[in-house]
């Protein structure tokens, strides 16, 4: 499946143009957070940025949201730069990095399955998953470099190497921000070792400061992709619009008009995910399988509650299906592909139909299956204390 798509044209996707442009800027020694692509197009030809814009040609012209500065953290920028050094402005170079990340993800899943004493066949839930192949190989989404860093951190944690795991998780956070939600699980074994816990927290703080430095140096304002994503990004979610409408009604009843309901809703959802992560880290972790199941639940909670829910975000959860094969999560990797119907409804000026109906085609069956599974687990009888037959 991967070889069939390795020379394909990305279907209804353009994010890779941003990766290629960012990589060129970073590899040229400039700060990718300093100038939005639209400004780069208008840069004087005699400047270094103007010359780079000329070399980029159609790549720069096709970058989406060109008025926004990049949202991808420094570790991701390093991978983009490697693709530029391999072959400037060529999708093939970036796709080769994505394929390498994909193969590394499979190898790490197999290693974690061995640690958990589970059959290697469970890896097929990732390796044979059509949405994984489409989003990694065809669309070349940068999740392909984030996921193996997360899994490598969890593998080290499973092998009782929490400091090394903390460092790798810090690298993952430097590629995309969401892995920070797994920090409570990675740091959990250090609660009984205060000196090492302080060392791990210090390492996390140092890495976070390093990733934040170039972003802060370029300035945080409405042209920052980080600001725009935190405040506005909302796609294919069935839950978030309902929460936002409820908050609008509540704020209206209270006579509060100065507080943005969307920002409050995002804060509440982030607090829920953080609370779930903390709750799942309360008990000592038994083994690799227990660690992966808990980590999978944290990632699933983040994915289910995220205001922006793209098909490539399911790549966060896909490796955990081998350890947490709930049918609702498996189904999501199929229904999420209905997201691409949005482009049809946009083309016929009927996007409201997608927001009103299609999103429930994506999430309705998933939430229903998860509710059935939760009810079954809740009602399951406890095993006898002696471990005998029920």
C-alpha cells in the first residue's frame, strides 16, 4: 500500500508546502517564525529571503494560510530542514523522511508489544490501517515524525529509564505540543525518587524554554500560527460547537459579553484532558501493557475533545490500537475519512451541511460504540479474589 502511493499526488492536501518552505528558511539560517509566507513573497529580490522566495516558486505560492507565521515547533523545523538539504523544495525528500518515521513507528510498536508480551500481529492495526497509509505516505503529514518520538519515550519508560524517556518526550514536544499530556505517566515512577524527579522536571523545563525561544524572539501576535491555532482552529468536531453554544447561552444569561466563549471552551477541554492524564498517573504503572493502555486513553481523550479533528490526528492514536483495541477507536480511523467530504460541500457553497450532518456521521457511531463499551466494562463482574472460576 505504501509503495503504491509513494509517487502519488497528495489528495486534497497542501500542508506539505508549508513544511518545504519552513525547511528552506530554517536550513538557510533564518528564523521560520519571523515572517509569514505572504511577506516573504513580497520581499525584495536582493535580500536573502527574497532570493529564497524566488527559488521556492510554486511551493511558496501554495502555502496555505500565508498571512500566518508557522505553527510548527523547532524539532519539526529541524526535520523540514533535513528534507531541504536532501533535495530543495522536493516533496520526494520530505516523503522519504515520513516513510522513515513510519517504519520506525512500526519497529517501536513491535518492541513495545514484546515488552507487553502481546502478539506482534496486533501491529497490523497500525501497519495495515488505510488512514495511516493515506496520511503518512500520500499526504505526507508531519505526524510521521512526532509519533515515533512519543513511542520511543514510552519504550524507555517501560524499560524503567524515566530520565531518558523524559528527554525523548521533550523532543516530541519540540515537534508538536500535545505529547506534554503524557508527561505525568512518564514521570510517575520518579515520585519516590525526589532528586531524579527534580532532574527530569529541570530537563523538561530547559527543553521547553529552548523550543519557545525562537518563537518568542519573533514575537507573539495575531500573525502567529500558535495564537491563531489556540484561538480559532475548529474543524470536523461535533462536540465543540455544542459546548461553545452552551457557553454562549450561559454568558448571555450572566450578561457577560467581553469573554470569548471559544477560548473558554478550549480552556475547559484542556483542563479535562490534563485531569484525565493526572488521574491515570495516580496508581503505579504495572508493566509496558499497562503504560501503553493508559497513554492510549490520554491520547484518545485529547483526540475526542480537540476542537480541530483532522484525519491525520488519528495517527496520534493509531499506534495505541495494538494495546487498546476498543472498537470505537478502530471505527474512528474509518469514519474520520468522511472529513474529505468538506471539500465537496465547500465547492457547492453548502459547508453548513458538513458541519450539521456529516460531522455526526464521523463521530456519532464512534461515541455510540464507546458508550456501549464503557457500559460493558462498568457492568462486568469483578473476578473472585482467589482468581478462581466465577
